[in-house]
């Protein structure tokens, strides 16, 4: 089955808004929490994972169009979360500090999984 032009437009629009949100959130976090650790990337990864958990719980209980689902998940959250940035920042951190590199990887990996599960379980609990 081919993807409709409406769904492609929804993904592109969501991606545009998600990328702008990511840039702003990372800049804001790094400005207000001036550490050598990439707090901004961790923030958007954890928040994005929590929100996708919420969305999938909502999608399991209510009917939404494929375009809306694609806008929110593939588009917005796909552009908001930053695993390619996470990968390169982890690489650079590992070159300078094994501790910071591993801390970054562990917090991002387990923090995002925990956030996704928490969002899903929270909404699933209220929608029972």
C-alpha cells in the first residue's frame, strides 16, 4: 500500500515543527544548564519518548487518521528526538571521558525506554 500525499505532507509538516522544537529545546536547556554533558539532547529524547508512549496508548483506545498519527509520531517526534546527535555526542564524550560517554548512553537508552513505558502506562491506566 502506498503512502498518500496527505500522509507525506503530514510527516513533512510534523518534521518541520519537530526539528524547530528540538533546536529550541536543546538551546534552552544547554543555556540554562551549562554542563559539559549534553543535557538538551537527553531532555528531548526523554520527553519525546514519554510523549510517544502517551500517543500509542491513546491510539490503542481511539481512532485517528493515519495522517494525524504520522504527523505526531514519524514527523514531529521523529524530528524532535535526536538519536543521530546522541550517537555523535556519545562518541565525542567517550574520546574525552569514558565515564561521561557511558553515563550519556545509559541515561539516554534507559531513560527513553522508561519514559516511553511510563507515558504508555499512565494513559493506558486512565483510559481503562
